[in-house]
C-alpha cells in the first residue's frame, strides 16, 4: 500500500488588471513565505497582464506588489491551500481607486 503525500508544489496562474490605467498590464510581485521570511522570488506579468507564480508548497505568503510607473508598494497576505492533486490555482490582482481617490490593490483568490 502506498500512502499519498500532499503535493508540495503550488502554481498560481493570475491576471493583473487596472481600472486606474487600463492600458497598464505590468506588475512585479515579490513573494515571501510568512513562516520563514524566505523570499521565494519576484514574478512579473507579461504585456497582457498574465503572471505565473511557482511556490514550493501551500501556506501563507506575503505579496509585495509594485505596478509599473508607480513607486507605491502594496502588500497582501495570501493563504495558498495544500493540494491533493496538481492543478494551477487561479487568482486576480486588481488596481483600483477607492472613494477618496487613493489607489489600492486587491488580490482576489479563486482557489476553489
């Protein structure tokens, strides 16, 4: 009998979109594992806003996001589920202005 071991690798396939500057599709995402403080890497979107993040395993990660053309750094914490089978997880990152005109970035996980 072979025991199943939870899959270690997690892949997040995402899309970045901006309602502030819709033509801007470029974002850089620095990913840090919260528990260890280890930097996993910096991932960048392509000209269509798509990005792919490869993580060593599920868990809690901090995103430090910087939109091209802006010096602001936005942070968010993402809880990546441990998976029993390999499949890319979906996610969206949206840049938008709130009611006060301040630019904010929302990370929308679509992990189920």
